[in-house]
């Protein structure tokens, strides 16, 4: 227990004892209604605070745990997003390298026109085409 809890417990006990003693009539000054009546709400506030604080601390702790869990989930989602972006970048790099390898069979053609050029009747010789396809397959397999 920390000092705040000890102080609240001690104050609560002191006020409750004085309140009960006032009803019994032990201190002679406490029998006066002007003294006892204002003390009742003070004791109610102290007791209400003491018993209301415990559930509030539990709620605070559970909310902190939820925030920590969501933070971890967010970090995991970011890591997955970065991994997916990295895989996408690698795939695009391989695709560009495969296009470059295939364009070596038809060097005068733009990369987006390779399929039309290589499949047409005016395509380059079979050995160059076969070498370009093998190079492209090696790039895609790596």
C-alpha cells in the first residue's frame, strides 16, 4: 500500500469514529446538531471516494491494457504492410528485369510491345529468342 491509501483509510476511520461518537454523545460538544449535521456529508464523500476509487482504478488498468493491445496490433499491421510492400517491390523489380531480358531478343522494340514483336512472323531468330526467354525465366525464378 502506498501513502495515499494509508492516509485515506486513516482519515475515513477517524471521521467514522467521530461521527459515531457524536451520535452516542461521548464528546459533549458533538451532541449539538450544528456540529453533527455538517459532518455527515463529509463522511459520505470520503467513504464514497474510497469505495469509488477502486473500481475506477480497475477500469483505468483495463483501458490501459486495451490501448497497449491495440498498439501492438497496429504495429503488427504496419509490419505486415511493409512486408507486403517489400514483396510487391521485389516482384516489380523481377518483372522489369524479365522485360529487359526479353527485350534483348528484340532490342528495337519498346518493353510494352515485346509480346507483339516476338510472337509475330517478323520476330528475331530462334536462338536469340530462346536465350531471352531462358534469361527471363531465370530472373523470375530468382
